[in-house]
């Protein structure tokens, strides 16, 4: 996958792939992160969620969050 293709992967897709890689259901990820299953579904669908929610989910999955300057 080239860099442009990597950029096209959404945050929700990244979360879904990381969750499935661990063999977790949305409910299991919710339990691990302290977030409800409907919120996990909303994240995976690229819906609006708070930064705190994103941090909890990323930590549960062992993902590193990184901000990039788009300019």
C-alpha cells in the first residue's frame, strides 16, 4: 500500500481492523475501553465522538495517536 492509499484509510476503518485483529467484538472493545457498544459502532462508522472517547479506544487497542499538520 502506498502513502496515498494509507491516507485514505479512515479512522473508523483503522479501529475496526485493530479490533478484529484482536478477535474482539464491538462489545468486548467497549468493555476494554470503558465505552458503550453503540459508541464503538459510531466510531467505526466515522461518526462524531469526543477526543476522550478516541483516546480510550486507542489505548485499549494499544494504538498510538499522532496529530499531523495538513499544511
